[in-house]
C-alpha cells in the first residue's frame, strides 16, 4: 500500500469512526480525507431512529439501501426503501430524519464535506452501531 492508496473493509473500518469511511474529518495524510464528499456505511438495528430532525442542512445527500427496510422522513413525505439498491437523494436545505423498520444497512454519500458538523453523543434512540458501533456526524443516516 502506498500513501495514496487505502484498502479496507467497510464494516470493519466504519466501526472505527462512527460509520464514516471518507470525509474532511479523516487526517489530511489519509487517502480517505476529502473536503468534497463524505461516505458512510451504517448498520441500524430494527427500531433505530434519529432522535431529532436535522434542520438547516448545508449538503446534498444520497442514501442507498444495501439491505433491510429503511424509512427516510422528509417534509411532507416519507420515503420507504425496501429493495436492495433503492435510494433517495435530497438537496441543501431539506430537513430530514429516519427510522429503521427492519435491521438495515445503508450507504450514505453527502457533499460537500463540511467542517463544523459534529455528532451528538446519541443521535438515535437505540444508540449507535456500525457492524457493532453505529453513529453519524450530525445528520443523515
């Protein structure tokens, strides 16, 4: 491996940084450091939900269902992801929340990677785990 290449496992690596695999929060010398985009591998137990809505979002987000049944709440509508590959995209300024109707694995991509967002100690009602320890810096699933 060179300094500009990183090979890993999403499940294992996500557990090291509350689900996040790539973004501004990684050390600048790490090839996973990016100011342009953030990527997260999230595993949610059944019944896991965001403790409160995210408001004032400054990023665009894409959430892709890998497995399970996962609901994203948006102003005036709910989006239910039920088949592998189902996804939802929302833009800057869109408030949102989420709920895992079944144990779910979701991949989240959001951009840009904005410094200053910080994870709450407990973003979800069931706590965090990513293949053992889920978490999220500030908002999206």
